[in-house]
C-alpha cells in the first residue's frame, strides 16, 4: 500500500504544480501569486514552510529524552518570531510595495547594501533546504528501499519540478493539501498512541522533577546553546524572505498581517502534537529512545509497531511537511536572485526574461542545496547553521533600519562586517559562549556606533527615512 500511496501522492503534487503554471503570466504571478492569497492561504503556506522535518523527527525525540527544556528553544521560539513579524513588520513592509525583503535595504540604505544582504540571505537558504533533502532521502530509503543518496536526488527533483513550473501559486496550493495531511496524520497518530497509553496521565507519572524544568542546568555550555538557539529562531529568522514573500502575496496588508498571526498559532499548536506523541512512544517502547539521539523515535515506532493505514497517514504527513518546507524555502532565494542580484544589473530587462531567470535560479538553489545535503546529515545542525548569518549580519541593519531613524549606511556596513568577523573569529577560537551570541551583540553595537559616527544627513533631509 505504501508503494502505491507515495508515488500516487507525488503524482498528485506534480499535477497541482503543472495546473498552477497555467496562472503564471508575469514574474509577479510567479513570485507573489499575483497578490491574490487570502488570510487563510497566507497563514497555511507560512506554517507549511516552517513546519519542517525536524518538527516530526528531531524535536519530539529531544523532548522525550530531555523534557520541557526543549520547548522554549525548539518549539516556542519559532511561533514567537512569527508573532513579532506579524506585530511589527508585515504590514509596514507590505505597504512599501516590496517584492522581497531585500528591497527594503535598497530603500533604507543603498544598492550596495542591498546586494551584499541579498547574497548573504541567499546563502542562508542552502543549509535550510539541505536537511529537507536529507529527510526525503532517508524517508524514501525506509519506505521504497532505495539508497539514501538516490532518495535525496529524487526528492530534490520532485520539489524542483513543481516549484519551477508553478511558482508561488503551485507552492500555495500544494501547501494547502500538504497541511491538511500533516494535521490529519499527526492527530490520528497521537490519538492512537494515547489510546494505547490510557491517556496523558501515565506519560508524566514517573518523570523526575528535572523533566519539567524550562531552563538548562547551571552549566555555561548548556546555557550558551539554549540562548543561541532561541536567538537563532526567535530573532535570527525575523528577516527571512519566505515569510514576507507570503505576506506580500496577500490581497492586502491586513490579510498578510493576519496570515502571519495565523501561522504562529498553527505552528505552535501543531509542533506540540508530535511532542506528546513522542512522549507516549517513549512510554510504550523505551528501547527506541537511543536511536540517533531521538531523531528516529516517531518514524521507528510507526515502521515497527503501527498498522498499515496509520503508516500511510504518517508518511503522507511527513512527506507533506518536507515538500512544503523545501518548495517554499527554494522559491525565496530564487526570487532574491532574480529581483535583487540579477535584475539591477541587466538594463532593459523584460518581465519575461526576469521570469525565466527566476525559474533558472530555482535550479541553481537546488543544486547548491544538494551539495550541502551530501556533506552533512545532521538535521538540527543544518537548520541552526542556516540562521547564523541572518542573526550576526542581517538582523541589526534590518531592525534598526525599521525603527531607528539614525540608522545609517555606514552603520549597516559596520553591523554586517563586525558581526560576521566576530562570529567567525569566535567560531574558530571555539569560545565557551556560542559564537552567534558574540556575533549578534557585536553587530548591534557596531550598528549603533557606526550610525552615530557617520550619519546619513542627506537622506534624512530628503525624507527617505520617513518612508520606513
């Protein structure tokens, strides 16, 4: 049944992508779905993009093994970031009529800052897409029996194909289907586990007091990792293009803002469900806890102890989570490459040519992401790595530029360079505190000091900062 279901599901996904391609007439149709998404579609597509393989594999296993200390950095930080984006950024940027978040840096600073930020932002996505490819490879290995390396290639090809032809319309429509399967599969899986355990009570009956602690013990390395992960997910992802691309695709600014709020609620609620399931699985089958630091806890239980219909639902949900994350994350850097890196340097570029270049950029992003996937198969490690550059180089110019009129071009350069160099130096020196913490603090200080030392008086006089 699995051998029939998975190919059928893939065919349906590709069919949706090709059907969506009929609506692609302009580059705006491809990158922003013609600004036609409702609040529901914005919320669901953001949720689908951020609900990745780690929410079903890595995070639940960590929770079952380590307890509530996992929740704040790995579960709560992401929804908090989305709430902050909805509250302070989404509507404001939508009203500026941007295509990408990098357009903001061009308006607020200049074209050179925009170009450097664009290149850095594109680079962060390779480490975000790569673990999704790895997860697809592992999944196809377990279900279809193919080599993991071949599974990675097959998974990448599927995502590339429907993203290439259908753009944001294909991503949005497939996200709706994939989100439905995610919700259905996780709810039925968790209900099945709780029926076997006799409810939630037995899961917490014999837990030590430390299991309920929300904070790590009195250890500097533990606190360093704890803070670094929170900063990465709650702050580092604030300038993430995939969020704004969906918010900018809304029918109006209100739909975009409310869609971001909806995605925060969905992500929080549906990230907790696998954690409950993992706790039940650990109670029923404690022998599974040691499998690769818990990353295979839920998949192993489903494969070894579940009925065939439940396996179909679970693998459908897992495939959906991976495909939706991969496609959304792939379209974001491709859009930046087309709009912010290539378009400004091609005179008289037609919209048709821009559409073609953006589509070709999808292929480039996929190829580089595959390279990273073949180098490192640690899901959690790849995800955190993808957010480091955002946190230490881009967050300070973005947030200060949004809310501080004195933020200057020189300050932005200081933040990018000092934050990046500090992070890299601390990483090489293997400092006790995580290098991203030093990099983020240095970037913020450099942004303030640089802006005060060399303000953009001419821009303020022209009133450009008043647009922000």
